[in-house]
C-alpha cells in the first residue's frame, strides 16, 4: 500500500522539496522542536517523518499509546522525500488525530488547514486507499473540514482573513449575502465512498463507547459511513 500511495502522490504532483513542514503540521506536542531542524548538525532519522498511510482505525486504537508516541517523535508533517506539505498529507494527519481523539491536535490541524491558501476542501485528492475502514474514515474527515469551515463562513469569516479583524470589518462580513460567501464542499470521492458493511465503533480517549447510532452524541456524517464515534469538537466560535 505504501508503494501505491507514493506512486499516487507523484501522479498528482507531490514532488520532493526542501521546504520543511514542522510546527503545526506535526502535532501540538512536537511544535517546539521545529528549531532543531534548522541546526547545522541536525541529521534526519526515519522517526522524524510520518509513514503514510498510517494504520487502519482498529489497529491504531489497539496501539493507541504506541502510535501517539510515533506522532510526537515527528519533526516533519510529510513522509521522507516529500517535505512540502499537501492537502492529502494534512487529511491523513487529521485522520490520525480524530481516530486517537486528540482534541487539541485535531483542532490545531483544522486551524492550519483553514489558513492554507488554495486548500479548498473539495479539491482534496482521492487517496484511493485500499483499506475500506481507513478510506471511509478519511471521507468522514472531509465532512468535518467542510462543517467546521462553513460554520466560520456562516459568521462572515473568509479563509484569507487576517487573524485579527476590527469590529466594523466583522459586522460588514456578517452582512454579506449567502450566495457571495465561499462555502466549502466535500470532495466528490468522499460522497461516493460507500458505508462500511460492519459498523466501526471508535472509543473516546477516555474509553467511552457510544451504544448505537441513535445516540445524539454520534457524529452524523461519520454515521452515514457506518462509523460510530463521538462528534468531535470542530467549531471555534
């Protein structure tokens, strides 16, 4: 699968680059290590890079602590040889954080994606993942991105807004007509991913398991893919 994944990256234009992708792309606990990469005596090791695709959801949950340790050890957000970030790499990182229920980290990942110019949700490439559970979960993550971002768009925010805007600018943004707003859409491939035959149940980081799809805490878009998990905290305002 990894060979197929890297072949696919080459087809969609992900080429090796010297641009580093530390900071928000690696996970909240490893942000502070970014400066180490700039040192003249720094020598990369395999542990500094993610290996995509990551394990399927069930396997990741069984080895929750071990997999999180590999994430924390990373210094880059892209696999070795692909140091320039991409929407697909970001989607796989978000997948890891959601599966592991790392709220701070998936919220940081959402914020990072929101700030990236040209990274519209609908344009995320189809990963063509051959693991059905992982593929369905990745599709669910695109729905989270669209919902999170559209909640901001509903308030009048734009992805090219500066971090701080004046009250007058905020009021003007809120009064923009809906048809002029830049609403996000999920990719067509995500819509077309079929629901899993058997329900995939994901516990929270505290081990809480929802009983069934009728639980009001269950995420509706993941449930549409037959994945039962607690609705992530994806809204910021």
